[in-house]
C-alpha cells in the first residue's frame, strides 16, 4: 500500500496543474484545486500508514 500512496500523490499534483491550465472559470479551478490537494493528502496518508509498524510487530 505504501507504493500506492506514493503514486497517488503526484496524481493529485497533476490534477491541480491541469485544473489551473484547462479551466477558465475561477470557481471550477478552485474546486479542482481543492480536489487535487485532497487527493495528495489521501496519498500521503496511505503512504504514511504503509510505513508504520503494526503494534504486534514492535514487540521482540
């Protein structure tokens, strides 16, 4: 799952860039930028959770 999160983060970034380039209406731009930032946050959360140890794995 950590690799999936690392792939999702650039997707949100490119979604944000595409919204800024393709949409003329500031309302649509803002909506897609917010969606892109949320996708980046989701990818970051998945990547962080993928790198965390399980509680049972930490015990010797």
